[in-house]
C-alpha cells in the first residue's frame, strides 16, 4: 500500500528503501510457504506409510520420499532461521573503501595498488559504481593511501568483511637476489554516513526579546527587536541584533542555531567514523592479518575462515566465495548466540 502512496513515489530514496524491504520480506514469506508445504507433504507421506497392504516396491518408494522430505524440511528450517536473524542496519549502505600501505616500504605501496585493482574488479563483477575520492601515490608505483567510494546494491553487506590487514609474500620487482619479502596493506570499510538533518523542537527553546540599542534609527531603540535564544539541551545561547525587526532576528538566530547543532552532530558522526576506522585498520602490523597472499604457491589463505583460494583469480576480483563464507560464518555465530540466549532463561 505504501509503495503506491504518491508521497512515497515522489521520494526516490524512501521508495527504494520500501522496495528493498518488500523484496526481503517476499523471500521470507516464500521460504515459509515452502516450509509449510513440505511439512504437510511429510505428514501425508507418514500417514501413507502406516497404511497396510502396500507392496515392497511401494514401501521402498515411501521410505525414500520420507527421507527426501525430511532433508528438505531441515534445510528449509535452517534457511528460515537465517532469514529471520536481525539484519545489520548498515548492510544496504554505500561505502568508502580505504587501502593504506603498511609495513614493507616500496613493496607495500605496490601491494596497496594491487589490492585497489582487486576491489575495482570485484565492483565490476557486482555492477557497482566506484570512483576515487583521494589518493597518495607511492614513489615506485602503487599507493601510500587510496580511498574510493563504492555505490550499489547492499555494498556494505559484502565488503564489510574486507576490513583488516592483508599480507603478501612475494619476490619484489626491486629484489635482485630473488628473496621473498613480506609486506602488508590495511583495508578499512566505512559505511556512508547518514545526512545530518537538524530538527529543532520549539519546547527546547527559550526565547526572550530586548531593545537592540545602538545605531539603526529610532525603531531599534524603542521596540524590542533583539532576540536572545537559548537552546536548553545543549546550552547554546545566541543573541541576535543585526536585523531591524524582531522576526528577522529570530529567523537569523534559528538559522545560526541550526548551523551550530548541525556542526555538533557532524562532529559526533565523524568521530564515530574515525573510531570505527581505527578499530578496523589498526597499525598495519603483521599480527593483525586477516589474509595472506602467497605468490610462490599461488594461494590465498583466509585466517578467519581457515580456507585457501587460488591467487590469480582472487586478485582478478573473484572473491565472492570468500565473502559468502564470511557471511555464513557470521550467521552461524549469530545462530549460536541466539540459541544460547534462548537456553539461558530456560535453565
């Protein structure tokens, strides 16, 4: 009903959010219906199995059907559990992706450049749009730091698992004796911040008037045109006398208050993003690694998953299997936490 609301239709951002929610709910409803249908078929097959007079072939068919339906029901139940897990409210957001050279000198800069290309290829595979925000090129190639904006469908839900230290083991182009060097680059995934909107509650304001005094003609001296505005939640006080009328001074004071509140919110938002970035990026030390890319063995090892991947295709942006494995791992942890929380009151 809301999707047909003219106010929603005329607001692309709101319409997109509702359409996304509808799409997600459709998947849940569809899976639940399949679950109930399978449950019904299983009960009917069990009833059929209890009937007498079935020959041996029929009994074998019924037994096979029971096993198949039981497995299907179990799989649908697991799917439902995952679908009903609370979703990360940031998952649908666009992101800023930062790659920063860590330990390893010139080779770390080159490695940062390789990671940037890997993520660009991954974006192309997902039909996401990416664009550079800022970059600092390294002397021998690659980047000291590189930040790109990535826009598309549920970008953060996939790339959030890439935050951390990425370690490479290979022979650098500058190495003359063929020795393997170890270098690192750090990746930070920052969800796009909400636009700061300032709504001022009239109950939060104390507004008094006074005579302005000074130059400006008889009106400002005789009539109370000055406005003294106090914002109770923040303690901000604004005294406006510049305009020749009380209404204009009030509007100017509210405009200034909105600007100050905007600045406070923006500062808090940026501080939150900075804190998150610090926790994700770390210092670039080897001990914080999430993956090791080994060129000699053409192997990528994800230390969180304890899984290996083929290096060449991985660097060409084929990281979807690793991403989905991280999604599955997080879902498993959430289900375990949910099971523990349910079991705790019962015990």
